[in-house]
């Protein structure tokens, strides 16, 4: 359907379903409560059985006159105390309805962003119970109990910690510095790719504006935005840049105010911030004036009325503001010869604005005998002063000035724009147009994916078609009159010419991502998500090595220890194993009919554990270098879906987390048996640490969290730090171990959506973080740092290749 793809993206920013969203929230909350009630009942029954098993042994010891060992007495006390109702957690499942629809993995993936407001939580990490043994005074306590949504979670303190209360939590000795940004936001934003005289392409994704030097293949980053960047404008001097962002929300769900930043592309220094407290929901379109050396900036926000305002940006003075339209607005620009003339376009309209004595007045473009398009998607000014619009009908309309109708309008009536000519340009929508120096025009098509060069009088001269896998043409940037940069709707940036064709210089996912894994010996990592793409990236060269299309969404992945194959878990219970060299599927199996959430090889590669939403962990024997898999057993005992799991260093045991906040331990070597005495696992060493619940990472939880605020974490291979992916677009870096509440951390911004996963590279030189809906992968360089001033710091300087900032959180 012509224009359908752009219809969806154009209207998505203005539609806010209320009743449907409320009903989803209530339904999700009810399902969440039922799940947790079931799991609590199963937990209580399991502990009752354990208690009953211990009573005969206790009686025998008492009859024999033996003294009960301290740890067994403590365990009995702990088991009994866990079954007692607590007066200070009266409603463990109340007041969580607003959060429930955004729960990380409750029956479905996260469905939307930004997060909803957080109600009062019933869990406080700082509120813990310390259980002490009745005999022996060398240690102050043997277990710590914390509560998540009213559910007790007992953490047993390892033997090498003699005094838990005196443990000191410090900031990690390492820090992160943004090294590379993978991806480009072309799927739902336009006018988002420009070329600077420095040889850098400037574009954005998530909260970062990227300056990519095409020849040197280096990146710099402007990182002063607090939520997703939506639009860009380049000053006539080709140095200064304006970027506008969406509003977003804070960690408590309160709306933040959108704004526009004007900054220097050479130094990355912010020159001005405008519109804070003025714009609503976000900034949708921007333009600098041209005829007066860029004195003014025109801004259209994302409010219902799409307010249009004109600013003397250098003085931060708003000259005028007026309602634009209730329909979606897709573009705005000043006339290149007259600052008082502004044009805007969007759904079913093109407006010609006149700025006079501080007042904006508009005239609507009249289509007359020509079919009125559903969307006017783009426009440019020809060298003759005409306005050319591209629309969803595939036409380019030429609007020329005509003499005023003084008979009808009276004396003093001004000239108006009328359609002078219609040119059939593309099959489907005309998504973008670009004027070249000599007056020639470039147009980019949607359905036909064509780029056409037109003469100044709109005679077609040359054309080419971009490959289907990259999607439609979103925007075009002229490099030198021959070479072009092309942004596409499938989040790729292409470079090429009409003669030689186009190759991708930037690529990314186009839908929510969850699966992330790093190679055991090389700077390679893999990503997968709801777009059914599994991508293998080279972290050293910052390139996409190869990409394969799956039949279903990929949600989790892991490399085999030999690095030859990678297993990918899908949304239907199916999982496939890919050969890294041949890219072929070497194994294709299915476990259950629900989505898989974690794949994890044992340290020696002899086993593969598959965690599913059907509450089971499936264990497979792995032979032939990771090419052959036979079922070994199944871990049965969780009362909710599996979220995370890790193998012990000896490859015999598994630690797992579930959606109802259980921590269970399994003896795989002995037949996938559940270890009912969790105390015996307190000193076990783990080959990896990705479980979000456990004694060693207890301190990463913020006070007031409800159990879904942390989506993933990863311990470094050096076992000195742990990175955390949270639900509020942040990446945190803690020291490891981190077993006490309110532990300090460094906090890093850049993502514009919930961060779904984090992983360290094989040598801990870099950390990779993955956004959900923002489809952005951030690569952070791990840098050593000494102690000192822990106040908020900015790690980047204007001369650095990459810009980043970190702020420590202490006490939070």
C-alpha cells in the first residue's frame, strides 16, 4: 500500500491509547499476582517438606545425646522463620499494578517504553534479617534475608567472610568510556543524516548524536541529551548543530521536559539549551534560518497542537509561538532567501507561514484539481524559488508563487503559492528530497527503494535501487555531487554512487533486542532480537561480520567455549546452533512450546543448559565440538519461568533465578537433582555470574526496587567488577563482590530504552550494552582509575575521539 509504512511511523508519535493501555496494565498485574501466589505456595510446601525431613534426624540426635551442629540448627530456624507471616510486609503484591505491564519477562517481553510510574514498593534491600548460629562466636551471622515484593530471599554468607557487618563497599577501580555506537535511527525519524565539512557524517540513535568520520572510521559522540534524540538541524556555518529530544520519564515515572541543544561539532561543547518548560512530549522538527546567517531556529514540538515557535537561539529568546495543527508534522524549514517565510508539512497538509511583527500566520496549500495526498512527507526549495513537495502518492508537486487575487482579497493581498506542476516520481511514497549544488534534485522512494536524480526542471537523469534488505530510502546526504550517503528505514547508512552501487557503512537491528553473547577468545559478539536477525559483530573493527535471518525472534544466545559455534534460543521453544565459519545451522532442536530465556554452556563445553519460560532447565550433552546435542536431563523445581543461570567452575552445578525471585541450585552431574540445602552452595565458585539474585550481587539492587528493575548483569572475567543493565536506560558499574545494600557505583547514560543485556568481552577490555526498543548497541571501553574525588565527573575532553560521562552513585 503506497505510503503505508510512513503512515505508521508518522502517526505513532501522536497516538496514545489510554483505555487499552489501562486494561493491559490490569490484566498483566492480575497474571503477575497469580504467578507469585502460586510460587509462594510452592515455596512454602517445599520448605514444609524439608522441615519434615529434618525432624526425625533431630529426634535421633537428641535421643543419642548428641549436640546439634550450629549450621543445622540455624538452617532449621531459618526454614521455620521463612514460613512465618511478617507483619511489616502486609500486602506483598499490592500497589504494583502500574509496574506490572512493564515487567521484564512476565509471560512476555517488555512491550513498551518509557516505564510507567513506580508505586510504593514493599521491598527494601536495606531491610534484612541476619540469622546467627546459637553456638560459636567467630562469625556474626550466617545468612541474610531480603524481601522482594513481600517474598523472602535468603542469601547464605560464604565462609571466607568472617564479619559481614564490617564489609566495605567501594567504587570499582575501573570506569567506562563510550568507545563505539552501533546503529542508526532511520525506521521512524527523517532528516537525520548530514555530512559536515570535517568529513564526518552526523546522525543519532538513542540518546547519542554520533559523528562518524567516514575516511578515518572513527567516532565522536555528543552525549548531553537525557532521552532519545528525535531530530537534527545543521547551522549554515556547517559547524553548529541543533538536536531535539523526546520528553521521557525519570526512574519514578515522572515526565521530564524536552529541550533543544545547540552545540559545536568541533569541540562538542553545548552552546545553548532552549525550550526547557516550553515544549511538550518532545521536539519533532527543527530548522535554522539561512538568509541571516542562522540567527533564528524554528521548532515544532510533539504536543497535540504541534506548537511552532521561532527563537533567537543565541540569546535564548522566543520571538513567537502559535498552534500549528492537530495532525502529525514531519518537516519544517525557512526559505533560503527570506527568514520571514517558513514552510511545514505533514499529514494531509503543507503550510506556508509568514513571520511579521512577531506574529506567525499560515496559509494552507490548496491542492485544487490535484489529488490531496494522505501525507506530504518532504520538501525542498529549488534555486528558482519554487517549493517542491514529495508525498505519499509518489508525486513531486511544484509550488510556485502566483500574483495575489486583489479582486477577491482586496488591495494589499500578498502573493501565494499554488501548484504549478505534478511529476510522477516513485511507486509508493517519496520519502526524501535533496538539492545538489548545481540545482539538480535527488529523490528517494519508499516502496520502490529507488534514488532518482532529476534535472532542475524535473527531467529524470539517473536512477538506482538500493538492496531490499536495507529497506526504503529514508534520507539522502550529498557528499561531493557524485558520492551519496543514504539513510534507510531498516536502520542502515549506505555509501556509494549511481555507477558503483551502495554498501553499508552503518547497520543495526530494527526491533527490540534481548540476546547478547561475547566470544570466549576473540573480540566478537553476537546479538539477536524480535527482528529475527542474528548478527555477529567485530568489536575491534566495529563492523558487522555477518547477519542471518531466523524463522522466529531470537531472545538469548551463548558461544561454545571452543568458539566454533553459537546457540540461539527462540521465542517458540526452538533453539538453533550456528557454525561461525560457514554460518550454517548445525543443530535445530525444540524444548517445550514457550520462549527460551537463557542459553549457557558449561565451562568445558560438555553440557548446554537451556532455560525456558515453561519453568524447566533442559540439559544437553555436547559432543563433536558443539555440533551434536543429546538430552541429558531436565531440572524440575522452579515455580516460575527461568530468567538467568550460571555454571559452577567445575561444571557440575547450576545456579538459577526465576520470575518469582527464586534462587535454586542443581547438581547436574548427579542427574539434575535440586539441592534442597542451599547452605551447602554458599562457597561454590561460579564460572560466570549473570544471575541477578545472589549473595555476591545483592548490593546492586536499588532501594525500593520491585524485582524487575534489573534486567541483566555480568561479572567481569577478572572478578573485580560487575556491570548492571537496568530498566531506566542506565548501565551501572559496581565492584565485585557487591553483597551489601546501597553499594556505590558509576552510572552511565546513552540508551533511550530499558537496557536488556550487558556482557564483557573475553579480556575485559570492553563492555557491551544493549537497549531494548532503542535498537542501540553501545560499546564501552574499560579504563583503569585510581581512587580520589568521587564527585560527578566528565571523562571526555573536547579533543578526545569519544565523549562520555560517568557519575558515581553512593547511597542512592
